[in-house]
C-alpha cells in the first residue's frame, strides 16, 4: 500500500541549516548530498556541515545516505572531513542532541558514503554533524548576564553581510590593569566548528560565575573573547569560508577590508589593543577537527619563553577531563602553504608581526578516547571552564 506512506520531507531553510541535493530512493531511504563549500578560487572544498530537518517520518527504520563528501585540504585533493569515524547527532526538539551509535552508522569507502539507519521516535527530527550553535545561542548566553559589572561588550566590526562581530571583555575592573595578565580567546573562525562556540560559552559562563576561583581569575587576568568571527557563515550554514569565499583562518597575511571584513575587524581590534601599550600574554584560536586534540604555536621561532609556555599549557590541558593529546605541542611554522600569499593563520600572523605567543587549538569531533565518546555539548561546556584554568596556569609566574 505504497500510496499510504507519507513522503519524508527534508528542509534546511533555517538559521545555520544546510543540505545539498536530496534524492528519494525508497519511501524510507533518502540520499542527502552534503552541500560543502569551496574557497574564492573554487579550491579546498570541504563537505562536513549538514544540519537538516526531517518531517513526516514513519515509525519504521529510515535510511539516510550522506553523500558528495569528497574534498580538498590545503590544496591536497582527496580530503574527507566526514569519515568512517563520524557520528552525526540528532535531536527531537532542536535543543538536546544525541550522537548516533556505532550500530546506527555504516561507512562505504568506495563512494564514499556515511549511512545512518534508525527508527524515528517522533514524526520530526533534526540531524547535524555536531550540535549546532547559532547567533541565537550567543544572544541567550549574553542575556543571562544583562548587567554584570565584570563583562563588557563591544561591536568591533561587521561581516560581509553586515552582521555584528563582537568582542567581550571579562575582568574585575576594580583591579588596575597593570597588575593583570592578558589572554585572548577566539572562536568560530570556521562556521562548521560549532564545538568551539560551546567551549567559548563554557569559558565565559565559568569566568562570569560566582565561584571564588572565577573571581580570582577576573582579578588576575583580562580576558578578551571573540566568540563568533564568521557570523555570516554560522547563519548560512557555511563550512569554513566567509560570504566571499575567504578562509577566515588563512589570509592573515593578505587582509582586505572589503573581501574579508571579519579578519580586518579582528586584526584591527587586536592591534589597537597592542598599540595602546597593552600586552597579550597568551592568544588562542579554537578549532575543531576530526580525530586529534592538539595545540600548535611558534615553538621554533619563539624560543625558550614560548616553549615553556606551551609546555605548561600542555601539562595543564593533560589534567582536564577531555583533552586527549597524543603528542607534545606542535610547531605552527610560518604559513600553512609556504611561499603562497594568503595562507597565514591568525596565530602565525600574530607571532610573525608582533611576537605574540599565539596558539591554535584543535579539539576532535570523533570519539574522544579519554571520554570514551564523542564530545557532547556538556563535555564542551565543561572543557571551556577547564580551558580557562589551563590558560591561567600556563602563564609565567607573577612578574
Ligand atoms: Zn578551523
């Protein structure tokens, strides 16, 4: 009685949503293209952001094939960002996200294709690569601290599509700045990396909390947090390039106010800080990747002080519940593609131009061996607090 089966519909026309071409193979079997995104020269395609809503689901097993996954990374073709180890998340309310289990996921290396098989518990659900984090989440977070004397909010610029780029400062203003260290934390240069926003939210909630430990960290440190560098990409469900196709964590050596206003705004805010006779003792840009937790920084060029800082940071991170580093901190080098303009990351450029001890941190979205599961939203929020403690612990002893 095929005509009695409702047709499953798939939509992604909401904040952060993304899906490519959808084909119905059978009433309960759909092939969903992952839209992917390429850069301004149609290179470096990355296909690992999908965030879709399914409606009219039957009470029987549904099969979703995620396809069109092939990509390129740093000009090397054949890169896959959805792999056999990817475990997408689903939600019935758009708020609480659960990872698909190993038994629900199958990988076909030949196509390649990631197949999900599950029996829906309700007629509507959402599926995404990782738990989404959009502007709405950031607004709700800041609404929780409407009149905090320890939080200052600034708009430092606007994206290609005129969205606000925010800078948050957390510190105890009653302590003179000369006695404080300065830490900068940047999240969401890459739109798909929603995990970095959950970590930044955890960091911010901890720093603004009533705990005596947080109060101490507000007295001893000025925390500068850039929570969402590519708001256009977050809103449009993009992957890693701004609305004009520029990678927001490359191009720091080729900044163009018109083509990449997000980089220009962040760079201006950071340099204005330094030019007003202020320091940066530690800078960290947060990123997500598939299967590794690590930090990288200017170890080779920065000499002993940077290596000591990196080592203290790595030791502090090793004590956290979820940072799973399989090796020591990595050297960032001068560029991601030596000899080519437009290939410097924020941490590479800040050290190159101003000798800032600037680091990048990757946290994995696949199963984390230390946790025994892929990081959940709760894991990321908890790690945000641990990260703040680790950064403070890695700073040189009081000068
Ligand atoms: Zn990234």
